[in-house]
C-alpha cells in the first residue's frame, strides 16, 4: 500500500539536507558576525545529594569560548537590582542563541553536546556570571525541517561557595579578587556585619550558654 | 506647659537590637568537602546608599552570595503581663559611698520588641544546618544578660522567645523562573522602655538621737553615722 501524502510531493521544504546545511552555515555566520564571545563553564558534581537533588560542593573546572548571539538586544531582563531582607540582589536574566553545530564542535572534547541547565556562562562585556536555567531546543520551530540553535535562558548566578578553577586566568582572577577574596571560615563577605555587631555587643552582653540561668 | 517636654534617650532599642543580633553572629555551615563557612549577618533595613555603594565596587556580577542571615525590627507593643507599679523608683547601680548623688527614674515600662530573622540559602542542606542551630536554642526561649540604660547601669535578663518560623521553598513554575529558598523566624524580645532620669542626693550622714520616753525634750545619747 502506498503512503498517503497530503502535501505537495514535488517541493521538499523539510527534508533537503543541502538546504539545511546552507541554513546552518548562515546561522553560524550570523552569530559570528553579530554575536559575542562567551565562556561556557560546565558544572562538575562533586558530592551529589540524591535526596535533595543538589550539590553544594559543585565545581567549575573548565572554560570554553563559544560565540553566542544575545537575544536581549536592549539589555538584561528580569527583576533588575533588588533590595531584599537579605541584601542586594542583581536579578538579571538574558537569553542567548548558540549554534548547535558550533557548540558541538567546540565542546566535543568534553563530551558535551548541548548547553546544560546549571552550567554557567561568563559574559565578558558586563563581567556577569550567568547560570543556565533552561535550554529551549524548538525555537524557531524546525526551519527547513531542522533545528539549528539552542536558545539558552540564563539568570545571574547565585554564588554559594562553589569551587572555581577554570584554567582561564581572567575568570579565575575575577573570582579570586571580586568574589572569593576572603577566608569564609573567619571572615564574611561585604554583606556581613558580624564583627561590628559582636564588638558593640561585647560592651553590654553577657551570654554564657553553659549558664543554667541563661536558658529559660 | 507641654506634657512631653523633656528629651531623653536610653539607647534601649539599639541595645536590644545589637544583643539580639549577637545570637546569630557566629553560625557556621560545614560542607561535605570540609569547607567551613561563617554565615554573614546584617540588619536588613539599611539605607540604599550603604547597600549599593559596596556592590558598585565589585567587578564581577552575580545575583547574590548565599547563605546569608538578615534581621530586622518589625514592631513593638507594651507588655501588660510584666507591668509593675509605675510610681516605683529605680536607682543607679553604683557604690553610694563614693558619690553625692545618684540617678533615678520612674519604673520602666515593659515592652515586647518583635524581630524577624530571614535566612537565605541556595541549598537545602545549608538551610537545614542553619535552622537546626537556631531553633534548638529556643525551647521556647533564650535569656541574654545585658547591662543597659547607661544612666542607671541596670542588668537585665533579656528574654528572647521564638514565636514562629517557616520555610518558603519556591521551586514551582517555568524552568527559567527564579528558585528561592528562604526561611523566616519571628521572635519576641522582652525588653523595657525607660523614663527620664533625674538626680537624688545620697544620704551622707545619719544622726540618731535617743530620747527618754518620760522626758521627750532630753536627748540621752546621740550617734552620728558617717
């Protein structure tokens, strides 16, 4: 029994590989012409917690340059700069387009075939560390029957004492000088006023946890 | 004459706030890789210039550093449970043999100060470490001995009671939506507000006269106690 075709069988819009290759080349060229070089920092799980699905000890041990096209041409999206009960937060979001073929080409040595949620992007222009929140793989929807780009949706990275040894001196220096410039065991980041509070309280507080009258 | 025409300020609320902050001043988390992290603590309601100036200095842009603890005074109310005679006097705690006058105040007014502590972490394990270190101490309350009211130098046992706590683990929504992990603890601090200070002379000498009951005009003996 013959297959039933409802579309015009004499025009191939979705299965012509030569057309698809041309489209892919044009996408790569467009991104390389108008995009920006970004660093892709894959996350390494060090001590994955199966129960809560997290790894507080995650490490970022590599950096790979790949060109991407910023879809937000008028700046970052998201909530912007916010003041909350726990300090200042930069809630920026951004979407980047990256060629599937170029991404695979640049990261094939790492066996990474697509951008992964949880990995980071470093945008040198703004010195922003962005965490990948979602990777959309069906937008635009099957031009000429194929997908050519990953649409990578990111948000500014929530730093929580992960390890960074990317091997990229620019990134590692930035981490060491701007983010992890103190000893977290004895000092606090700029938000913390622990020492000042302790110094002031030392003049009038007498708290001894071993004093039975100290705990009601 | 205006009723409230005398300026006085005993620094009580600042004292309670700093003392309250001290409770959460030295909390740590320890990661499985051995990394020990002291949790930064700050009063939440800061002037915007104070917050943004610091962050302008940094070159690297990230969303926020977690974990953090913030605390803020959210309200106050008179505490009728601890009220005492308001006409009683309170005196300066001092060696009266060394001074001629002492400070005195009408009785203090018991007040409950409400504080909210907010803990923000990225990871659940971090949150649980902090929660356990805080909550275990409040069974249901914790007392801190403080010296307050500089005019009198009073020692007060400050009762700090945890009234409630909750966890906001906001993980639902679209993939690109923000995931937040915040826990909130509410506390009542049983403090006081103090009245204006005035002076009272210290009795330097006591003269005791002994009289004959049958002859009240005759002093039998006199003792002078310096």
